[in-house]
C-alpha cells in the first residue's frame, strides 16, 4: 500500500493536481549536457528524470551490469561532463539526470530509497568490460562523493556503485500486482528486479572477479562500537530512519535517529545529516525542559550518523486523538463531543505551554505534525522532532513542510507558535485536509456545530489560519452542496464543467488528472483511476462526452505496449466504456486483444482478475450474441467456483487473504449473482452465497454500532474493500433468498453509511460511496441520512477555475478520476438524484443499467433534473 511519502512524490510537479514526479518544472535548471546536440551516430532520448544516450539504434542486451555514479548536488555538472566524455569516446550507452532540480528530487527525503543516488548510469556489456571500465572511470571521478546507492555494491572508496538490472523496459508484476522492471532468468521466465536495500544480484549469476574485493569490504564488520539493538522501525525515508532501540549499556529504550550522508535532501538542498545536526543542537539548547526528550548519544557508524534520544513513553497525539475522536456517528458525537472537547482543549493548553518553553530558549518550530507530540501516561506533553527548529527571527517556512502543520513564510517566533496551535486546534476537532482558505468557513462552522467549544473559538480560528495577503471570500464550492433544497442541475453543471476544465487531451499519459494507484502508476486509460472511468461517469450522468475524449481513450489503449487485463485496472474496463459510448467495433477489437491475456489472469478479483473479466465477457456476449465469449466466461466461472469452494482466497505472503468488493470474495459473489440472473442455474446462486459468506465472516461490529470489514489491521467501512461493498451483493441475494440475519446486516450497513466524519470524498474509499449505497438501497427511512451525506460533501468540495472539484485520495491534490475524484462524486450524486444506473459496472442487475437525459447536451450536463432518490 502506498504511504504518505509515496503520495507526496506525486505532489511535487503540480500545485493543484497529482502528477508524475518527473514533470517537475525544472527547465531553468537543466544541465548543459541535457541540451547539447549528440554526436553523429548517437540516439538521444528522455525517460523520466533521465536523458538516455545510445551509440547507434541498437539497444544492446536487455539486461546486464550497470555502473551508477552517485555525487552531491554541487558536483552533478562536473560528474556528468566527465562521464559524457568518457562514454562518447568509447561508445558506451549511458544515462544521466537532466537537471540539478531532478538530482535534488531523486535524492530527496521522500524519494524512492532504491533509486536515490542513481544520477548517472553506464550500461556495461559483460564482465570484461566491467573490469576495464571500473578502474578507468573511478580514476576520472576520484575525490567526488555522494549518497550510498541502496541495492548497489560500492566499488572502492569513490562514487561508483554496481548492480545487475534491466535496461530494455521489460516489465512484470511484483508482489503487489504493480508492473516493475523485470529480469529474464536462464529458463526464459520474467521475474521482478530485486527491490532490496542490500546488494542482491540474481542467484544464477557468478560474481565478476573485479567485484570480489568490494563484496568482502561490504561484509567486513564496521569499525567502532554500536551499542544499540534495533527493535523496530518507526519510519523510513531516503535520508535514513527512525527506530525504537535498546541501549545495550543500560538496558533502557531509546529513540534512534539515523541520517545517511548526502541523502534525504530538502528543498533547500540540505541533507539528512544537516537536519540531524539541527536536531542535536536543539536538544542541547532545550536540555532540562520536561517537554523535550533528553539527548543520550551521537555517533557515526558504518558511515551513517546516529542520534540517540530518551524514548518518551506514551501515545502520539495522532494515536490518542484517533482513538478518542467522537464524530464516527451522530449518536457517538452527541454522547462524547463534550468530554472530547474538554480533553482536546486541555491538551492544546499543555502543547501551548511546551511551545512557549521552547520559545523561551530562543527557538521556534517550523512544523508540528500530531505525530511529533507525545502524551505521556500521566498526561504531560512532550515534543519530539526538532529538525525544523530555527531561531526566533527566522521567517522561512519549514523545508520538509508537513502539509497542514507548517508555518507559512513570514512567521517569527510568537506568530509561528500561534499558527502551529491553530493548525492543531482545527485538526483535533475536524481532521479534514484543506488547501483553499475559503474552506475554513465550512470546516470551522462544522466544529462549532458538533462541539461545545468556547464562545469566539470559531471566528478566532478562521482569523488565525486565514493568510494575511488573502482577501476574505466565502466557500462557494461548499455552498453548492449545503443549499436547501439541493439544486441538482446547478451541482451537475458545476461538476461536469469542473471535469471538462481539467481535461488535458494534448497529453498522451493522461486525459484527466487522477490519484496515483501505485509507486509509478498514475493517469492512463483504466476505468478505476484513468480516462475510461471519467468517461463512464459522464455517460452515466447523461453529460456530454466529447468525441476527442473517446478518440483519446481508443488511442491510449492502442499505444499501450504492456497492457494488462482487468475491469478496473486494464483493457477490459476501457473496452466496456468504448462500447457504452457507441464504439462497438473499437471495443470488440480491444476485447479480442484481451483474449490472449485472459487465461493469464492469476487473481480472482473484480478489479483486475477473473471475476471482472468474466463479467465483461458476459456483457459482450449478450450485446453481440457471440457464444464464444459466453463460453470463455463459463470457463472462468469454473475456476472461480473452485477458488470459492476451497475457502478463503489465497493472499500474498505476509498479507491477509483478499477481502471486499474489488479484491475479495464479494466481487466473485457479484459475478455469480449476475450469472445466475442470466441463466437461472441454482448452483451459481449457491456459489454467490458461499462467496459472500467468506467476507461476512470478517465483519466486525464497532463500539458505535457500525459494522466494518476487518482486513487484519484496520476496520474498513468503504465501497472498495469494506462493509459498504457488501451492500449491493446482499441486496440482490436477499431478493433471491430472503434471510432475516442478513437483512439485519444490511440494515446495519445502511446505518454505517451515515457516518459524520469521513476523511475522503471519493467513491471507492470515501463519502461518495456512502451516498451511492444509500441511494441504491433506496429505503425511505434513509432519505434524511442520504441528504446529510450529500451536504457533508461540502467539507471536501473545492473550486477549480470557478467550477466544482474534489480532492483525490489523501486530499493532497485534486482528482477527476472515478475511484477517488470528481467523476466518482458525479456518479454518486446522479444516482441519488436521478437513478442513472450503477455507480460501478455490474453493481445493478440487468435493467438497472440505464441512462437518462440527453447525452448531447454540452456543458450543463443534460438530462431531466427531476429528483428521484432525494
């Protein structure tokens, strides 16, 4: 699963939307070599952050030894010029980073740890060439230093690192289903490149003799003493890690901070070692304060820098607030909001005193995220993490910049303290990320509505967080959703126009901005997170789908050289969307292209596996009369039946069995339900029943009475993989097979969909999924809850070029995709107001999949604005 730091990388290139990190605007910092004309006979290209140069048109071996050159930011230009001259003269293929900004990003603290430091790569053809190049290039680069390349073997004391890797772009799925660079084994099998932070060449390779001294040096015991035993990692970044450890000299627990030299650069170019030094200086300056951990030790070991601090026992503010937060349901809010308010205001007062004590020693913090506040068992507050600590008169923002918890430019000591406290005040009562200051009106109004805060608390909070250079303005986006009664035509117009406003048909990699759904995956054509899902939503809502959009989708699937099968993740969802848009011939061509991949679909799920593929085949079999497609779906049904009868679906090593609608047994149950409804064979209904029982067994009832699906570590209420995803299957099973206990489960799922606080707005893992479920179940008793959920979308609504837009997953940037962004919100709202068919393909039985409205009405969304469910 993607971490916060993974999402953060996709926030670098664009201030509004998630985007590929390599689209970072660095034209002003491009290296001269990146603009230079290549010699005759050479081929130049760009791939991600790198410029690639190849002698001639032949690409050479598909995999082999690679030499990475790792240097510091000031030495990038010199190193690139040296490698350029060396490789051009000897006709060696090589890659180099395109700019200083790109070099900084690749070595940033939130960069991929396993690509950090690989600023220049020389591709080597065989062991003899490796043995010749290493000493020659090492002599030319002697004296240069850089961050250690994790996963590489360092050659000598210089900046050269060696690893064995892919070079021709071959890909295969990794353990999490994401496509990654692949190696070809001697027997012709594609396997993922190793993604480990230690040197690990393929086991079928013999280590070249030139590398033996380097491997011996790697395995040699480091000089010096390291009197700590690490118990567990608390956080890992490209610049190092944070660990809970034991001091072997005393037996006491310590917090151990690690910093790698020249790695983990921030926006100022400062590395992790510099920040660790700032942490040490702050702890020394603050020594004796009870709100600050005691400095235990500092040392360098194996070229890494370490700082040992007193381990503060207790819970972070993040953990404590998450456990006590009362807005999970209206009933719990009414019961616990008063006591929570008392507790939160008391904690804030103690944090304020701690910040005042730090200020009294002449320091101000540039950021204070909730994870950096620890509540001791006796209630006292401790602050941890002082890498952003600077002098009181420093007005710069924090370079790491924790979103939502950093001081803005221009804040000195007292102003910084007030701002950090205001950030925590809003977060403690309503942890909804916001970027537009206009959203403060809506969020603070919700705080004063749900909590008995003191008089003047709300206006003071708005005043404290409002930017000094920003004129006052209302939350127009939120007002669209809180109107009484809701103006659906206006909502639909604003949403559709917002989607059109962010379209980029000139880009080949994306038609609409979306949320990343993998370490390297964003945009593209798939239904879940790409263009097909947005066009599906526009079509279902009765809005105009311009021909250039449809043409883009068809062209994107055609140029995909490494397509994947699957309804949400691959070509099948694009084929279905093209068919719904009236491009039957193009859809069939795409489906024929999929047939060779269908048998290689190893997973059973709805998102990218056999359940989703088989449902798509059933659709096309019914639409075209092609019995071969129906037969193919039945063959998959046999495999799915075997998987269901054997019990829990197989999971990946170290992971729980797949669960929920998109990846678990609920999606398989959906397929068997639709198969039963088509052919009437009782065995398919039995299989649907058996499949759904696998996920029903993982339902848990929470203290507030809500039900959630337990994935092994968290309780999930969402459509994607939680209890809400069960609602559609249970609804249809109950039509065919009434059951009092399951009817009660469905009733509890309905109540769960009326939560007060939901972090995200999206369809699959957010509030829009609750709107969709309540609208689909259409119980008259739920209509007040449905209206509440629609109005609570105002917490998330934002403006883009004057139109309505929504943030993607984690709410760091806007998104238009089906899974997390505006397209999913549009589908949920249209299902609530107009019954426009299933919010996801095949969720409704045949007959429920119908369109309304005039699809040719451009701009205003078209359609009859009559309210149905609301």
